[in-house]
C-alpha cells in the first residue's frame, strides 16, 4: 500500500458496507451501530462516493460491477465479519479480556465492542495512514488503544510489549482479518509465531486465509483477471495462500493448533440462513480459522 493514504482494500470494504446497508437483503448483515463510525471515518459527503450513496440508481451499477469482478464478494466480506464477531464474543465468554485486532483497517468490531464490553481491553494495530481517520474521530477511552505500525516491517509483538496497557498475563484473542494474504509465507509464519509466544497463557488467534487452488493460484474463485491487476496496481497483491490439508502442519510449525474452520458453506449455514438470506451469492476462495497457541 502507499505510505501516505489509507489502505485501498480497507476503504473499499468500508464503502461496500455502507452500500450494503442500503440494500433490502444485504443490510441484514450490517451491524446496526456500524454505519455511524464508518461515515465519520470515510467522510463521504462531497465526494463521488457520497454521490453514489445518495442516488439509488448507482447501486444497481455497482452490483453489476461486483458480479463481473468477484460474484458475491460483498456478502462474503459482511458474513466474514459476522462470523468473526460471533467467535470473538464466544472467546470473551470463555474469559478473554484482551482483544488485539492486527491490521484492523476500517473494521468497526473493536470500536463497537469496547463500548459494551467494559472489562475487555481492545487494541488496534495498523498502518498510521489507515488509522489516522479513526483516531481523529474517536474519543480516547480506557479500554480502546490504537497502536501504529507498518506490519510489513514492524513486529506487533514488540509494539505490544512496549504498551503499558497490554498484559502478557491476560487471556488474549488476536484477530487478523483480510491481512495475512498480503504477506509472503515467511512473514506470515513469523507473525503467527510471535503472537503465539507473546502471552504466558495460551492465546487464541482468529485469521482469514486464501485457500490455494490445485494449480497453486491464490485468488477468489471466478475472479475476473482485472481484480488481480488492480491489487498489483494499488500495491496490495495477494502473496500467500495455503490448502486446507496443509494448514494444520503449517500452524503447528507456528506454535498453534486449529479449532474451527469456516468456508462459504459454513458462512451460509451459520450466518446467512438464520438471517433469512441464504439465497445470496457468496464468493469462494477465502476461509477463516480459529486456533489456539500450543
């Protein structure tokens, strides 16, 4: 990504969320309290995106572009976030009192949950250019901490060790949503290993990964070739993917074991169906994993 502006992918997903909130079916996937912070962070008024939000006829055009680029990618993003939130709430129910979102982008999870889970401390680690709009619009609170770092080069573990609010003795959940696929495998392994070794009690890690296809490709299924070109042009190409069969051994080398795995079928069964929107198309190719440090 460019060093002087927020991540293009993070901005895209945030815009997709605001657009989905205006769709009769997709809005069921958007948390009711997610729009307010997104509006504040993106500040769309007066921009081309603000025009798009105000005029419904533009929404149909964008949905057509979605079907052309990656069919079902927006419902996938939203269902992915709902699954992560459900797993996060389960972890808190098991006694987790620290939640660290690594590469948070414009995700609203920590912002929303810190307001209701007062006994849990939330941390967000991301590039300063992406965090800047969030920090400007968020009042300092006792249980939400922003930490800035270029994760391609800097160690989140080192950053957290130097943060007085973080405790290595507390049960901790680390979240890396839509992040690891942008790093080479050796960097992914190093990140996962240092997170598992950071706390004295076995940490939980929740992350997403691109499922490597039989031909070795790393992409969403039925993805238009222009998507990969756009990611490379914006300096955010996918670099890492792994097959489900190879994942347990890879995680063991990184110091953890898998507990739960979710794909498009899981998201349809656990997220879409209870909301009455099982008919929505979901993109395929990205999975979610919840694991525990050994």
